[in-house]
C-alpha cells in the first residue's frame, strides 16, 4: 500500500500586489470619459485561478463603477491563491499577508485619486474580501462574497464590524462540496450578526456562479451605486 502524496501547498511570490498583472476594465458602453472619476471595484479570484478569471462578470455589471482584477500573491500549482490550503483555522497568517497586500494597493489607488468602493470575491477571494472588513470595517463600503465564508477564527475587528454592519451580498450554491450544512449555517450566522446581509442561495448550484446569482450581483451593485 502506497501513501497518497501530500496536497500541494501555496508559495509566497511577493508580499505586494503585482501591478503589472492587474487587469483594469470598464463594462461595454461605459465610455472612456470620466472613468478615472468612477469608484473602483476590485475582483478577487479563487484558489488556483488568476486575474483573468472574474473579468467575464464585468460586462454584466453596472457602468457606474470601473473594475480591477488582482492576482493572488501566492503560487498554487499552475495558478495563484490568497491563503493556505487546506484551510487551517489555527493559521490565518497567509490570509493576513494577502489582506495587508490588498490594503497597501488600495492605499496606492487613493493616493492617485481613485476610491475603491467595494470588492467581489469568489471562494478564497470571498474569504479575503470579508477579511478586509474584519480588519477595518471602513476599508470598503460593501463586498460581494461568492462561494466564500469568514475565516473560521475570531478576529480583533469583529466587534467594530458588527457596529458598522456594511452591506454584504453572499451568493452560494446548496450543492457546494466545500460547504456542509454546519459551515453554511455558521457563515450565515456570522454575516447576519456582523453585516447587513443579503443572501442569494441557489439550491442546485455547486462551487460556481450562475446567471441568477450574477443578476443578484448586478442588482446589488446598482443599489450601492445609487447610494453614492
């Protein structure tokens, strides 16, 4: 009997976001005039993916924003990641390094006169988007967490986050193999207690995003734009 090989691990590439890998884009028909003045939404991909992965969402999102898709700072197999995997609740360090990198990148955008309004994260990207708020509830005005969850450990910023309660859209599938009923309920309880939660649960969807979920994301962003 042979032992199974250990699962691949993540490897830190750089503690900073690679600006040369950032994909910036506007929805079709948005035009180029005034795009520099629009609030920016960051896109955060999932495990083993890359900065092009979520760009396919942009054509369906409001023209009130401009969008930037970031590449994870860890190498994972042939793609990238934002934190260690398999997830270890006792070791949030890799996620914290990613959060620091994204915070620094957001600060650089502010220095250039661009406001980062929110984040859309899928899977690990969803963990990271929420982690930004758990570190600073005013870091972003809102987030969209797709097939993601809170890192399963208390954080010092959780109480301030509950006081601010920013809007959060949580979209997920009822057949997602990464979410057993206990994890799903724990995620729902955390988001209900700490954010102004909107939930889009697709009963027959796995670890993915479908058309109905995407329409919910577009509607959520449109309402956030109306609040500007």
